[in-house]
């Protein structure tokens, strides 16, 4: 049970979904931010942006966001959950492009502290073809997910026990996005 009374059955609206139903006026800008960062037209595919969100959420030990965004990434990546799990297990050996690996390293540094994002990390990403917009968006996705993770965990929301339970949410997000999915 969440730390506050959300006025609903949390098992029907786990994690951030319950919080968004509880406060729709704050849900609107949060969903708009997620939509822009994770789904709007971008040179980084949506699945890779979701992978960045999942990676940061796992680093933050946020089970709900880590599992849900892993499912969202897997639903949009040709390699599916196998790739997501490889990235979570060992970024250095995961079969991703060097550009994505460099961006994930930037995301991981951002998760620790914005000051951990060094010019060396940025230069490495650029050397592998990352654009300034992709670097910007990676830092913003990582920073936003630190906030989302703390929101979800700080209010003690429910996370599903079975990560497979996020499949329906993944289908909804892929089909309708964040704005139309709450």
C-alpha cells in the first residue's frame, strides 16, 4: 500500500499510474514530458530511449519503473527483452551500438550526479556518431527518470510482482503513447 491513500485499488493502477490518477493536474505535465522525451520524433529510436529510461531506473533500484520501461523498450526493440536484460547485466558486453553504449554511459553518469557527466563522456558519444540533441535528450531522460523513480518509490507505490505483467502496459504505450494511456 502506498504511503498515502490514493483512493483506489492500487493493484489496478500500480506505480506511477496510481499517482497520476490521484493527481491528474500533475499527471498532465509529467505525461507530456515523457511523451516528448520517449516518443516524439527523434533520431534515437523510441526503443533506445525507453532503454535509457529502464537503465537509469534499474540503477536507481526503482522496481516499478525499471520493469515497466524494460517492457516498453523490449516491445520496441527488434532484439526484445533479451537485449534489455543484456544491457542491465553488463553494458560493456551488451550487443548494442557503440553510440548507444556511450549514451548509456552518459545516462549512468547523470544518474549518479550531473557533475559526473564529463567532456570525455560527451566526446566519446560524439566520436561514435551521437548528435548534440541525442546527448541532450539522454541527459534529460536520465534526469527525468531520477525524478520519476523518486516519485514512485518516495510514495511507496505498488510494483507488480511479475515483470511479465507489464506487457499490457507496453502494448498500450506503444499504441497510444503516454498522454493517451493514463
